[in-house]
């Protein structure tokens, strides 16, 4: 996983097509150097295959939305409106898979939000409001990037609810995820899907 993220950091800004320029502009506007995206972005989730866009991009957009709502209520509906806008403008590209049934990119987003909540970054309150309650990590140097990635990996390892997720990271399952992410189903708790966002208190 660390190698994959390092490759993204090194190569993404080197291919300046129109889509990449738009994404980089969004990142810079938010004060993020594209190669130094948040440590909490770029992690695999079971239904990540529902995105054609790389995880570090769509997850950074999720984090940007949550950061923009600091001190104000954020809801799943408003998050998906935000992401749908990025899809319409070509910044994000969901994968169309007729054979997977009703699953859409929103399932992957729901799993990522649940992953953030298990690590203490996100709290869900009555009415489905989402609150970012733990500061994100924004590396400013390569050394900080390495240190922060290692620290988050250690936190994942110590989080019992993510034990199977950690095992996949530890034993090289991440490389297989990029080809067969459906094998990860069940790695995170069953309530990690989109129902988690709308479940009543």
C-alpha cells in the first residue's frame, strides 16, 4: 500500500491532461499540493472497484467536502450532490458494471466513511449528520509523508474492527484488490455500506 501511494504521489502531476489540471486546480485551491494529498486518502475499500478514478483522488474530494463543512452539519445527501457535480464535470469517473446489480459508487463512499469513523475521524449524529471530529494529516515534505503513512498504518493495526483489513495490507492483499476487489467483501463490518449513512439513531 505504501508503495502504491508513493507511486501516485510521484506520477499523478506528471500527466497534465485537462482532467488532471482540473483536479490539481481544486487541490491547490484547497491548499493541498497534489503530490502531498492527505494521509487519510488513498486507501482501499471493499467496493472501490465501483470507481474508475484512483482512490486518492475520490477520497481526497470526500475529505475536502467534510473539511468545508467544519462547524456546520454535513449530510450524505449533500456529500453525494458534491460528488455528482465532480462526476458531471469529469473530475471523477464511476465505473459502470451492469452485472454487479444495484451497487453504485455510493457504496464505496459509504464504506470509506465507515472506515473513517472506525479510526475516529468521523462521527455520525442524529438525522444522519456527519461531523469530522479528528484533524486530518497533511504532509508538507516527503519525510512527513513517510512518517504519517506509517503512523496511520499503526493505528489501523491497533484497531480491532479493522483486523481483517490490516491482515490484507500486511500480507500483500492490496495489490490483488486492484484486480479483484470483490474478494474484500466482508473485510469491513457489514454496516459499512450505504445503509450506515441513513440508519436512524
